[in-house]
């Protein structure tokens, strides 16, 4: 197990480029299973979750070639379905939540799929029902072995159908969408997730020959085709990294330029940071964050305390709630942070309180932050990263704190952030990886 040792209180300076989007990458890589033709993908992030998924597909027989840094070709020409029953497959698939998205492509193309209960962040109950209900609506039959936590899915030929999703699940929408491209007839998905990741996936599928309308909306119509072909796809910048770097600049009183951010895909993210008092300057497809000696949280028109809450797209992404909570620590004013979608994502605030933050954890979903307005710096402590997003929030707090901090279990951070210590050192951060 590795740790980060951080000497905080350093002002950072320079340019940083966000990696390719993690959440998009997991969908795009699974979609390569839909065709025996070669798919080329660029701007693939070099992170643990993505690398695990690449290893899983290679184990199943996908021919994968690294063409250059961040660029790969995938060719699922010879898939060995018997490997889906092996213990090694169960271990590999169970270690990664993104493995759930191989279901749709496998059952659509081969008529069968197997998957163990997938892993991922322990941030509360994360339902898989939307995946299962959607694939069942298309004609797939499920069986479950509780002793092994193993699902078996079979279908002779999926049939298109109208469906109203019970929640706008991003990965659920992606799974159903991929399956529907090879189903017979028309599939209509209402209450579909419409995050930029889904927009990117639909663009790729259309490039492969899929017939999809309603792209970018919550009503997708897919007319199934007999087969899909080759395509070339480039992933967008990771908007969660962009938001993390904005928060990092504000907390450390640093001047940073974030390059190639795909600004139009950021949605409400810039506006929510502005509500926290953070100044963001758009420069073409880059954004510049000037040094913030102080920043003041807005109030509502009637003077009541600002609330920052997550919601399905186009609402504010839940993956940046932890970052908003951390930057509120040194703001002027107070804010109520409401994490609606996951009930355990705020359970890292005890570490921030130990560092000197003024936070009241109201319940598993809500925390009130009373800003210090830089009257007192945070102090370095030893702590453990519970999940990807909380881990980066703690990292930002440590970089702004006085003294030395140690963050353990940084494998969680590595799951979502590519070479984060190396990239931060180039900006002037004092951070070392300790094995």
C-alpha cells in the first residue's frame, strides 16, 4: 500500500492539462466489444480503473495495441466466452465497477454474458437495477447465484422496446444503449442520462454505424442494425479533473491555467464555482484561475445561506461535491453542502475537522461549512483516503495546510487521477509517493 507525503502551504504556478475522461473511458472501452472490427481510441487516461478494464478485455481475447501514449486499438475479433466462467475472470471483473458495462455489448453480440457483483467506491448503496431492468426489457433473461454473487444473462436476439428508466443512471443508460444498437427493431429510452459521457458514447456508436436519434437529450431512439464496424474516437477532457484543479488553485492561493478543458461540456461547473466566489477566466478552450487571497460565498437573494447540491445532468455532478466542501473551508461565509445521490460520500469530513475546518455533519447527506476566511490555516495530519473523490479533496486540503500531511490508501486516488503527484510537482507542490 502506498501513501502521499505532502508539505503544504506552497503556492503553485503554471499550466496543467486534464486527462481523458475516466467515466467516458469505461463506456467507450466496453463498446469495442460490439464489433469484430478495429476501434481506435485516443486520449485514454492512464489510471487504475481504466487499466484494469483494458486487462479484463485482453483476458477475454480482445486484441489491444498501444499505438502511442494515450492511444489504443481494440479488436474484439476472437472472444472466448468460456473464460467468463473462470475464477480469474470473476476476480478481475469483481474488482472494477465499470465491468458491469460489458453486459450490454456481450449479450447483444453473443447472446450471453456473465458478471460478478462489481466493486468500486464504497460510498453507499449503488443500484444495478436500471441495468438489469433495461436489458430484461430487451428480452434478456437473468439468473443469480447468491453464494457466488454471480449473474448469468442470456438472450437469443434482443428485441427493441419502449422503456421509461426508473432513474437516469449514466452507466445504466450506456449499457442499454449499447445493447439496443444490435437489437432487432426500435428501442426508445426515456429518462435516459444525458451527461457528456453519454453524448460521447452515442457519437462513437454512430461512427460505428449505429442509428441513434435524440443525441444529447433524455429521449434516445435506437433503430437496431445487424452489425457495427470500425471507427476512430477521441475522448473528452475529464471534467472532474478540471473541477478538482479549480478547487486546488483556490485553496492554495495559486495562479493556474487549465488547458484544453472542452469548456462547453463543463455545464454548470464554472457557475457553481463562481457561486463559491472563485473567479474563472475563459481563454479559448482553456481556463485561467487567478490567485485568490480571499473568496466569498454568495447568498441567495433573500440573504439565506447558499446550498450546493448534486443532481443528474444537467445538474451539478456529485463527483465534485467533495471538492466544493473543501474549498468552502477557507471561504468567507457559510454553505450547506447537500450530497443527495450517495449517502456515505461525506464521511471524510472528520479528517477535515481534525485539520481545523469548521464543519457540522448534519446527517449522511448534508454538511454545513463555516468558512475560516483564511484566518487560520489548516494543519497537516495523517489520514486515509476512503474513495477517489474524497481522496482528492483530502489531497487539496493537505496541499493548502501548514506542515506535513500523510495520506494513506492512495490507490483510491490512482483509480481516477493519472500520475497526480508527478503533475503536481511540476506546478511546485511538495508531494512524494511513499511505498
